C-alpha cells in the first residue's frame, strides 16, 4: 500500500516482522489486522482514508480512534455487547471474532454530507426519495431532520458503497427480517445515547456509521469503531446556529474537514486525489484531539513515536499472558 505525504511523526503501520509468530497479517485501508485464532489484534494506524482512498497520515489518529472507541464501547455496553476484549496499547485492540453483517448501518439526523452516498449530495442533485425515505422540497444543507433515519449501504470491497433502503436490506437477503428489526432498534438506541453524550460535551453527533457482527451464541455485537471522528460527523454546538445564520459550514471536529478541503479544491472522488498536505493533516489531528478530549473529559496523552516498537512489545506481552493463563487451566 502506498501512502501519500509520509509524515515521520505519524504511524504508517506495522511490518510483517511484528506479526511473525503471532498470526497472519492483513492490511486494510487504515488498520493492520493480525489473526490470533479465535481473536483478532486490530492495529489502528495513522493512515487517513477518504473518498475510498488513503490520502496520507494524521499524527495520533490511530490512538485517538482506538482509545475513543474503547471508551464508547464501555459506555454503550448496556445497549449491546461489543467485540472488545482488551486494549494492550493505545493503538491496539484485541477483539473477539464475529461474523460481520454485510451492510453498514448509517444513522443520520441532518441533511448534510459531501460523499456520493450522503443525503445532501443526492438531494442537491434532485433526488427526493433516498434510501426508501421521502424528503420534501425546500430543504437546505445541514437542515435537521424530523427524526433520525437509518440509511444502510453495502460494504464495497472496491469502489463506492451503494445505498440501500431498509426494505431492500431484508427483501434482497442482506439481513433476515427478525435480525434487522434488532439491528435498527439497537442502532437508534446507540445513536440517542451518543447524541445525548455529545450534547453534554458541547458537540452535535450529526450522523454515524455502525458495524455489527454476530458473536458467540448468535448475539448481535457492535464491532469496528463507534462514534469516532472518522465514523461520525461531530459539530461544535456553541457556534452551530450563528454559523448557519452567516451561511457558513459548522465547525467540524471530524474527517469532514478533509472532505470539504478536497471539495473546495475541486476534487469530488473521481480520479486520483492529491496528497494530504501537512497543514491539513495538522488541522485534522487538532480537531480529532479536541473531539476526543471533549467527549471523554480527559486530556489525550500522546503515545510515543516511533509506534511500532511499543506496539510489538504490547502484542508479544499480551500473547505471553494469554498462553500463561491457558497453560494454568
């Protein structure tokens, strides 16, 4: 994988040597995954992906997303169990294996967005029925919806995800009807908890993506990440209305900063994007950190770079501890 605009103060990923003796290594767009048998080690890198491409590196992005997800998993655990087992390093989560559902569950509360699957992009092009939901004329970008809506998409292995209606999720056999009713109920409950928590932190949880899997005993399980600046839109609440009145975009503390910057430069996802500039990487890193600290109420303690030696040590220590526990049984 080629990463544009390398940044020596960021973490591009782990080498195959780190995974040696632990399990097979697979590289995703933004995570490196080691198969540990009945578990996975998810290594969150500083690679940033947008428009279905890796654009560059954002310092401490991986740490922020990994630790923030762990914080949310604990806060949301009474609604649905998560796959999390342990967090042995700021960039690493050990998780239980689950069978992922083949759709992404996106919950939205505003008419906004810049990507091809976003409500505003489709609405601006003239669509009034999206994801099986009817939208009236006369709406403007960033308008609130009467209530949160679920807008599922496929999980594309290459290219762009494709929109689905909830009815199509069931009728086309993506998820059976009984399971989908559970998924939609859980997703809306997660979003409401997230919305209230964000509001208390001075933020607006605008929309977010959930990924679910089926864990042991057939239990619905929350996987991947949750309510992070990568998987969600987070706006600063205090300035939202004044900026709307002035015709300005909200203050984004999320990846939309990158999307908007590329869109302002004329890039909408077609062809090869330019590299992530150091200035934009720094701006994004600062926004992610602000979101982390606002939500958790705690300062970020940046983990040391280079990251690979400490990650390797943490993975080996976790493997040693597990072997010792299993040997004592």
